[in-house]
């Protein structure tokens, strides 16, 4: 009928109007997308660093994929090795459970030991780094001599100047005065540093050191054993202690004390793995041991 056709025409016109609206919206969205793409291209042109970073990320991702493949291959090789071990155990008719438990316990103990060893080394490293701040060293060159040899150069420990040779120490001891007292203070610092290094690095010193600041002493191990034997026989014997200061003491005893301290420092150098060093330059040697342990990398 005509009415039905009219209604159908109205519906068709409404649909066409909606289709036109949808087409308009699609055109608007297309324009927006084009604007967004243009802005993106402009941003890429304006910020080339972003593209460089993205390329780096892509390269890193490729490297990571390659590393994962290598790890996967290694894992497969390890799994194959485990299968071979299991087959050997079955072939030899050994109790698989006991062997596996023993291997697991072994690996666990080994892992614990490695962990504890690393913690110990890190703790030693940290404590030696603290010693760098407690006992700061500074190299002092003698301008008049013109020598550049490190072993003959003077050092300062906590602003106390100290030569690195026994003959120079004896010269200061014979001269006396304020330099003699400063030398005693510096040797006290060196003795205290050697004691702390032996304690932190678990290196027992051959000659025990008695830290008393500028009046520190050192005990000769061989003389101490002889002294103990004579005490058992009720015989008199001089004390095995030797001073590390020269004021008011015999210079021969002072020289012997410095030589014993030099032997302890040489023992520290050998224990930490130093091979080529001058035994007489003991200040330089103890400084090298401290810096080697404090600046060690893991």
C-alpha cells in the first residue's frame, strides 16, 4: 500500500542520514589519525635521541635473545650430563637416592662455604677501607735529594712524618728533639695498623705487638721462648720486649724492635701474595698491603 511504502521510505531516509553521519565521523577520525601520524613523524624528527635509544633497546633485545639461546644450550648440555650420570649410577647398581642426597649436600655445603667466604672477604674489604680513613697515608718527597725512588721517600701517617728506612729512623733517634717524639707516635700508628691488619685478615704475626701509642713495644718470639725456658729453670733473663720508641731507651733495643716490626710487615706482604718487594722499606710495604686490600675489586 502507499502508507507502507511511505514508512519504508522514511526508514530508508533515516538510515541513509545515519550512514552519512557515520561517514562524517569516520572522515573526522581519519583526519585525526593523520594528524597524529604527522605529529609522531615530527616528534621522531625533533627527538632523534629517542630513535637512537629505541635502536639500542632493539639491539639489546637481540643480544638478550642470543644469550638466552646460549643459556638454553648450556642447560641442555647440563641436563644431558645429568642423564649420563644417572645412567652410570643405574648401571653400577648404586643407590640413586643416597648418591643424589650426597651430591646435593655437597653442593649445598660448597655453596654455603662460597657464600661465607665471599661475606668474609667483603667484610675484610670494608674494614680495610675504614682503616684508610683512620690511618691516612701521604707521600712526602724530599726536594733537596732529588730522588724519585718510592722506597726512600718519607711518608706521613696521620700527619706524623716517618721515613721508610731504619737508618733514617736511627738518625732521627740520635738527633732527639720533637722529631723523635713524632717518630715514636708514627711508629705507634704503624704498630697499631699492623695489629688491626693481622686481626682483620686472620694472619697471626710472628712477633706480638703491644700497642701503647707512642710507647708501643714488640715481643721477639724466639727470645720469648728462650725466656720462658729459663723461667722454668728459675734463671734470670732479660725481658723479650723491645721498644718502638727511642726516647729514654737503648738505641740498640730500639733498632731491634724496628727490625722485628719490619719482619712482621714482611710476613703480611707474603701472606697477601706480594712477591717483589723491598723488605727494608717497611712503611711503603704496609701501605701497599692496606691499599691492596682496601681497593680490591670483587
